[in-house]
C-alpha cells in the first residue's frame, strides 16, 4: 500500500512513479484524440479518456470534490478536479482554441490545494495532441511537452 507523501515538505521534481504514471496517462489521451480528433465537447473526451485510463488498470476518479480549509473552516465543495488518477495526478481537460496562462494557474492552484505535485492540462482541441499537453508541477514553472 502506497502512502501519500507530503508534497509541502519540499518542492522537488516529480518522482519516477509520477513520471511513469504521466506517460501512461498521455498514452491514453492520445488514443482518444487519435479516434476523435479535435472539435467535440469536453465531456465526450473526458468520458472516453477515463475509460481508456481504466482499461490500463489506473484508478480514476471523475469530478473529484476537493475540500479546502480557509480561516480554520473546512469548505467541502469549493471545486472539483476533472480527473484524479491513482490518488496522485490531477488532470485538467480543456477544449479551447488557446491554452491561457490562467488555465495553467488554475491547475497549479488545484495541485496546491490538493497537496499534489504533478498535474497535466490536456487540451483536446488541437490537430496534434502533443501541442495540447501541458505539464504543471506544484511550486515550479509550467513545462509544455
């Protein structure tokens, strides 16, 4: 049984496990994108993407509610993560013309609030999916693949 590390202890690069998991996730996204291409609504990509993630044996939670603590009060329903994989990586799905810095900042905030290190912002509205994949690390710069 894996224990969830405390990512606030030190802002370090993603672990080998997180990087391997991200590679599997990206492979699943590519399968879905290869099938549909750009142009559909976000919920269709999310549904099929989660199916592909499950097929390769990953634990997938869609629209996971993330409580936050503010001013000593726990708020149970402030936001939902699009996809949470293996209790480790947060995925933010998009179907937009252009990924804005605000979209990456949103994912970085989710990582901070959920105390996780690595997130993937995946924009399915591109001709080549590699152009729509953005890797976001908690406390670090955003890297595009």
